[in-house]
C-alpha cells in the first residue's frame, strides 16, 4: 500500500486544509502523516492525530493537529 492511499476517519495523506488558527491569513496546510495513540495497559487504539506541514516565511513548519481540525478546514479541490 502506498502512503498516499492511507485514509483514517475521512482524512487522507495529501489532503489540504486551512487550520483554525490560520483562518484570516488563509495559510494552507497539507497532511503528511498520522500518529496513532495506544494504551500501554490494554494495547487498544485511543485515537489518531495528523501531522501537517505549511510554508511560513520560507520555512516548512510541521505540526500535529486533530482529525476534526482537518475535517472542518478541508478544501474542496477539483482534481
């Protein structure tokens, strides 16, 4: 399976979205990876987070955001 085919809870690697803290500047972030949180006691999956990048002043910034944030700010792009 290629990394581009991974989808978790409606979010796919490569999805573009506007983060809630960037609503005014319209800075677009891109999903690059997922983080899976597991319980050390039971071993079950507790939740998922998304690793996203965006450009700012010539730098690539990586940050983790919740899946809900991506779903709220997802861009409707014509492919």
